[in-house]
């Protein structure tokens, strides 16, 4: 029988959820207040050889080569440092020109995410836009904690009190990452359909995978003592819930949900509309009806890739709330047939259901058996029929991949066994390698085989 790790001691009991919500609210309000008036000192303020600017990661407490890893030119771990530079590329400037934004490297609509989001009045002497997405993009404005965070009497809790963002907390990390990797209501942090039409990449989000690509630290004994051990399943699950909430909250606002008489198509499934158009009697539809979306034939579907993942994980980790969430999801899709007002009302109800799930997911720990169960749920009979579109399918294979890696880290699957499974994972990736060649039935078979090969090792 599959059992999740039980909460014990002070973390157990019916009052835990209330205490957690109050604690997180106080934490986030405190950090938000600190960053609201804090000064962004710039990457150079962290770059000393006795700080984070070493060439070798041999520091006693932290690696101290974090800056080098942040700047790594050969892989995605250095992508944040290159974010500003890509604005000056041909593609970056072509997008800005098509949108009438002028020079991309000076366009506020671009700088909100391609550089550290710091209002002009909060930039210190060493702050540079050209640093791209620097340390303070994730860790918060440093003026309140920079001079003290390394001192012997300093504690992580005190640093957080002074404005350091507690990225070890899944909800806090998701909130920071979502600002750019999904969008926010802040200036320059929302990728519109117009931007994507001009050439901007499609937006997609998966917190655990994104975290792994930007891993500049070691989860050693000291890290665990100060911040606790990272739970990859929790990180992935909370990331899905927070992505659903962010999408729905933006959709519900008039500033982001509509463009004149049209909806803002950023929120909809790109590939459901961007298909080849034929005008001949032998035309064959290249899509399937989705059982999770009760919408009229020909209606553009809302991009529900994270909604599907949250539905799968809720069945395993919060079964008492799964039915409520699924009902709210179906009602939201159905409301698209009725009008903007009805859709917004339904979005708010679904947002509330996702918020409740996020709190439950963030408040518990998980065993390796739970990871196996979630993988099986994603590829299972209840969820698999909903993989009818490219976006949802790419999210599903990323989930299977990231949860397999978590099982390896937990010691439940060896590196050698994972390598054997990799062939089936790669077949699932191959099935979503190209939107133009995506076939739902082929993908579902590949995903099922990948999940089955993992289940066989339970």
C-alpha cells in the first residue's frame, strides 16, 4: 500500500494548516515590504572572491563560485546572465521592431523580465541592467541583508526578516519564478499574444525542472540544517498549483484578459488554432475532443496544461479536494461558451480551488511511494484521455522526467536503472518533438510505456 510521509509533533493536527497560512502570509508580507523599499545593489556587490566570486566551489558554508555558475556560457545554468544580451540579437530586435517598441535593450516591456526588475529609484551605484537576471531577481533587493547575511551571528530567519526571499519555500520560489516564466501584473512582466506572434517563445512553466537548470548551490548538511531538505515532488506539485493560480488571476483582470473585443489569446492553447488549414473534401481533423473541456466544437480552448497536472496530483495527494477542483475546472471551460463575465467568475472559483490545493501540497512531506503514485496517475486512465493537445502533453512528459529524477535522488531507483528507463522517456519526448507532427494517440502510448517502466521498479 502507498503511504505518504506522516506529519508529526508540532506540524501535525488540524491547526497546522491555519498556522502555516498565517506564517506564510506574515513571511511574504515582510519580504514584499522589504523589497518594496529596498535598494538593488547589483551583481558586482556579490562578486568578491571571499563572497560568491571564486573560481572553485570550495567554500566552507556555501560553494562561493555561484557567480561563475550563473555566468556559465555553455548550458542553461547561465541563461539568466544572458537574458539582457538576447534583446540585442536579431531575433530580439525584430520582435521589438514588429511591436513598435523601439530599441529592445531599452524597452520597458522587455526589461521587466530580461533584467532584474528594479524601479529606477531603487537602483544602487553598482546596479547594471546589462547584468541581465541577476542575483537580486531571485533573492530580493539586498540593501537590507547584504552587509549582514554572511556574519557569524546571522541566521537564515533573520536574513529573511531583512528582505532575503526564502527560496527554499516552494510557494515563495514559485511566486518569484512565475513573474517572468509565466507572467505577472507588474510592468513589463506579461508576454502577450502579440509578442508571441512577433517571435517570442511560447510560455510554459515547471518549477522543479526550472530549479534544476539553475542549481547554483549544494544541498549539503549545512544547507539542510539552515533551510531543510528540498522535496522535489512538493516543489513540482506546488509549482503546478501556483501556475494555475497565476494564469487564472491574470485572466480575470481586464488589463490582461482582453484585447479590445478579443480575448487575450496568450491564455489559450496555441496549437489548437495554429494548424494547417485545408479546403478540400478529403480533409481529416487533426485533433480530438477533450473530455476535460466541455466546450463547443471550434471554440479555442484555454491552455490547461498545468490544470491537468494539478488534477492528476490532487487525486493522489489531496483526494478530498480533487473532485471539487475537477468540477471547478469543467465549469470554467464550460463558461467559455457563455461569455467573458461568466468565464471570469468561474476562473475565480477555480483559482480558489487551486489555492486550497497549493496550501495542502505545501504543508506536507512525501515518500518515494508517493512519487510512484503520482507518475501512475499522470499516465493513468483518468488523466491520459486529456492529453489531446501539444501543450498538455509536453507538460506531462516533463513531469514524468522530473519525478523520475526525484526517485533517483531519493535512492529508490538507481542511476543505472534510470538509464534503462530513459529510452521510454525519450520516446515520449520524441512524440512531442514537433507541434506539427504531434499525434495524441502516439503520445499517450509512449507516455504509458514510460510510466509503466518506472512502475515496474516500485
